[in-house]
C-alpha cells in the first residue's frame, strides 16, 4: 500500500464527498482502504507507476468544482459536421442548460434519485480507482435508452475539465439500454486550460438483450493530465458492444476496459489507437470475460509512439470452462518512431474451455523504409510519405469509426500531429 | 539528357558499381543487360536515390542538374521515374489517393496548379486504358494482394500518370507472362517521345523484342564492359554471358 492512502489525498476527497448514496460510498471507502492505491510493483499497474505520479503531481487533494461553460465553448468544441445529441459536463457535473435531447433517451442526475445500482457492474473491489470514485464522485448522469429505441444519431458526452493546480475530477456515468435498443456514444474530454488535474472516471453500461451499443472515447487533453478511466459493460445475449479508445495526449493515462459477455451470440469489439509524443504515458488494459458459449470478441489496438513516449497494452481474454465455441481475436501493433519510445505489450489469455478459437498477436516495429522510399520515388516528400504510411497503419482502426464527423476530427488531429497533408 | 561519369557506389562498404559511364540522349532507349549480381539494379537504385547505397565517386548530370545532390522526391519531380523490380505493397493506402498526392506534389514543384478530383479522375481514366488496368484495382490498397503482372502494370500506370522525362524500368519483365509483357511494353512504347528517354534494365532479351533499344550495354562487375546495338542482345541471348565474362576476366588478369 502506498503511503498516499493514509494522507490528505484521500482524506480531502472523502471529506468533500456529498451525502448522497451514503452506504454505497461507505462500501467504496472500505474497499479503497482494503486495496490502497496500487503499489509500485503491483502486477496490474506494473508499467504504470500511477500512485507515484499522483503523489508527485497533485497539489490540491480536493474535488474540482464545476466551472461555468459558455454556449460558445460548447459550440466550438463540437466536431465540425456533428449531428446528434450533445450532453455537456463540467468537471463531471452535468449541465442541462447546454445539453440537447432526443425522444427515447432520458437523462437524470444520479443525485436526483438514489436508485441507480452504481457499482453493480464496475465492482469497487476489482480496482482501487473504481472504489475511490464510488466513495467520492460528486454527481453524475444516469442515461436510459427505451426498449426498442434505435437512436441513429450519435450521443456526444462533452466533458469539459478545468482545475486549479491538480484537483481531482471524478466523472460517474451510468448507461442503461433497454432490450432491442441501439445507440452510439462519444465520450470526449477537453481541457479548458493547461493547469494539471486528475480525472478518475467510471462508466458503467448495462445493456439489455439484442442491443447494439458503441462507445467511442477520445482523450485529447493537455499534457499535464493524469487520468484513470474505467469502462465496464455487461453484454447480454444477441447483443453487440463496440468500444474505440483514441488517446492523443496526456501526462499519464490509464484506461481499464472490461467487457463481460453474459449471453450467447453476443459480440464484444475493442478497438484503440494511441498516437503519442513528448513524455506521454498511456496504458490500455482490456479485459474480456467469456462466461457463456457462442460468443465472440475482437480486439485491435494500434500504437504510434514518438519522442520519449511510452505505451502499455495488456489484453486479457478469459474463457471460462463453460464458454465453448468462443471466438476471441486479439491484436496489438506498434510503430516506434524514436529510439527513446517504449512499448510494453502483453497478451494474456486464460482459456479453460477446450473447443474455442482464440488468436492473439502483437508486433513492435519501425516505419517501413522501403515503403517510404517507394512513395518518395513518386515525388512525395518525406514528411508526407511518413504521414501517409502512419495514417494507413492507423486506418484499420479509424475505419471502425462510423461517425464521419468524429473520424474526420481524429484524422485532422493525426495529420496535424504528423505534420502532413494528404 | 543524362550523363553518368565514372560512377562508383557501394553498399555497407562493398563496392558494387566500379566506374559507370553512360550518355543518354532524348528520344533514346538504352538497354542494360548483364549477369546476376553485375550491378544492374544497383545502378537503377542509385539513380532513383535509394539511401542504402553510398556513392563514393563520380557524377550524374540530369538535364543540367547534379542528380545525386537531389532527394529522391526531387528527382521524381525533375522527371526521373523508377519502375521497381519489386513494387512495394502498402496496406491502407489506395493507389488513387497515393497518386493524387504524388501528382499534385510533382505539379506543385513544376509550378502547375493541383488537379481537382474531376480532372484527376479523367486523367486516370485516360491512362488506365494505356495499360489495360481496372479501376477496381486502383481503389484497393496499393499493390496489396496484386498479382505480379498487376503490380508491374501498376508501375507503368504510375509512370503514365507522372509523365517522366527519364524512365528506368528495373527488370519490369521478370515474372511476366507473354500477355502481360505485351501490355506493359505497349504502355511503355506509347509513352515514348522525342523528348523522353528510357533505360531498360533486364536480364532477358525477350523484352527487347517489344521495347526495341537503340543501344545495348552489358554490365559486369560494376562496369559497362560492352556496348552495341540490339544485335548484341540477340547474341547474348544465344551465347549467354560466359564469353563476355571470359573476355573481361582474361583482360583483367593480363
């Protein structure tokens, strides 16, 4: 246990926690104390010394209060060409005055009605940051999709973050999708200035049967942000859940993604891109639990690492003994653009059933110089050639993003980062 | 147009080219032949600017410019085109997208306006007919899963699009069946003009029935050891390279 747990870091947060969900918070607190912040050598956080990072970077161990957001700020943050529902948050607090709505989706503050079964999907005893969030979140949003409701336009969760010198932001979101419903969410984090802060987010998604849910997450905050994000979802029979995790910046970012395949004929897709430079450290831990026969999971994460950036990928596939006829595919490919960039990648398969199809592979390489020369030999300058190749490398994941405005936004970011136009 | 003088090049310290001299004028077709390992492909690569090769001596003047001083992309923009012996597969980049980027960068260098999508597509259609290449192929990832013949046709298609002054075909014929060879050669022949020149690097005489050279040079141990007309190619086809090797090696020992 880190020394930090005994100190003002948690105390400040615990003291400031609201009175809502008091027994849930108490459980969270107990669970947090039982686990402590991850120790330096803790297996799950082996390559990501998050506790040390928090200890050395945070100044105010208190929750960041919501800040005022203007209509212009909302307008300029929404992707060009975006058409859909916009739900606006400031430091985790939902702002109805800036948000839009659509038939078939209802939203309410978590504090409005304490019946939301928080913690029933993202379990506090599985991760100390989930426990910490459960004990200290200030408020959050409950989103429900009506049964049979197919929302064609995407739902954008616009999360503005701003703190004074390293406060803590603890967003908490609960999504419930009725049977046969369909929706696409985009979770977009934006920093309002460049002061440091710590985001400790928990998203729980409870899907009904025969649902089709997509959750895109775009992390594009400034480079002093420390973030731990937990997304946990229960996937019922005949359902499909897809996650794409795009990370472009940050100081230290840890994403825990957990998919529980609970019904037969269910599909879980996990896609991700991390395009890193500077000293950004990004750790994607994914975990898919095949608990029943005849389910499928697909995973593809691609990393491009420049400068002294560091990436970690850990993909756990757990196939229980009963989960025969499982199909599980996993791939993680990385390109290192500098000698100082580091990637630690680890597939972790635990298979207890004997009639399954599972594959995994990870690659780490450099940019293909032959391909670069080929493009140059056709008159394309070196930077553009490099950009084209890296874009093509990431393209396989980008193609999975069906929301044009989001994909175009990401492509523009990538082009800008790579300094090339094509 | 192209003047190569005493060109020496090596790779990782091993000399490959040991003093090449070659003059190519506009309107000419030169064939470079020679046994395996004689330096044919190295010559093509050095002219295109492949970085692995180190030029240790000599100079190459292309249309009055020091070619070896230019980056590979600037050589292409000046009008040098290398049809690769082994075209690279690039997953995720479509031929169309790649060529539009390339063509517009070349046009910018030459002080021309970029082509808009409509003009680009009509130019593509026109050039596609030249090498009998299917549009479907071009919307796919560059060379990915293409057959050998399709890759080589794509090279000539790119050549047609970029309208080079000097085309270097590096063993474009190897691995092609007779139909593909005919299509590729027809493409090259249609693109020839009074103002352009072609260097055909090949191991076999067969291609030269279709692309008729004005000059044939034999490369051996990094030097041009014999030059002649197309009859020399026929002689090589008939007698092989051994007599040339013997001639050169015996002279060397004297």
